């Protein structure tokens, strides 16, 4: 059977009195503050909370913008690294393509299985490069463009009115619209008219005489 403890009758009213006194003092202090003062305090606290919230929100927006910029920069750097790696690989493959074209240029019976196999591999390489954005530069029969063509020899011809590419010694290519390697070419230059040539000689003679 459980035993119930009897209340401590030794506590007197004097022991309980301090608690009651403290409660009464707090009530008096609260009663002394007017409603207007309480409203002003609440307004001040609300304004402080609003200011802090705006500051935190501004910090959040800045952090998010910095994170977005960082992600974009990393993605751009990775894309550039991949592009440069592909560019280096493609330049090496172009040397292989050059060797295939030299071999295919040799006079050989086209029904030869070996020749057909080389031609098939050559076509596959060109298709692979084209799929990666590699395009050959048009050279023969086009005006000479120093940004696309590398002139290794220049000849004078009466059949052209401006500098034209007469022969292609090595193909040039672009990669995604940018120059990968220039085409090595022979350039045909128009002959200088006799009157212009004599005028140029007279000008040189005048400069020498002065």
C-alpha cells in the first residue's frame, strides 16, 4: 500500500510571502509603463527586426549571385579546357589525314582493295572531323586571303587581275568558325603594266638624284 506524504506544515506564511511580494513588484513596474511607451518600444523593436531582415535578405541575394557567377565561370572554364583539348587532338589527326591524301594521290589502280581500304578510312576521318566542326578552307581559284592562306611561293601571271591562289600545297582547316591551320598555297600575282613599271623606275631615279 502506497504511503502518502503529508504536506509540510512547518512552512509558514512568512516563507510564501517573498514570492507574492516579487509578483506584486513586477505588476507595479508593468503598471507604471504607459501604453504609449509600450507601443513605441514595440515599434522600435519591429523596425530593428525589419532592418535586420533586409540586411539578411541583401546578403542572401549577393551570395546567390556570387554562386551563380562562380558556376558560370567554372562551366565556361571547363568548356574552354575541353575545346582546347579537342583542338590539340584534331591538329594531330590532320597530320594523319595529310598522310592519307599523299598516299591516295599516288597513281594506283582504284580497284585495288588496299587503295579502297585507305580511301574508306580517309572518308571516315573526314566525316569524323566534320562532325566536330572542322571545315576545309577553300583555296584554289579564290582570292588570296592572308588570314586563311599561307603563301609559300608567288608567281607573276597575266591571267589574273588580283592575287589568286593558283595551287594548294597543304589543306587548311577551320574549327568552329576559327582558324585551325592556314592553307599553304602558291599565289599568282598580276603582272605590273609597263607604264606603271616605268613610272616606278622614274620615281626611284628621281629619289636617287635628289
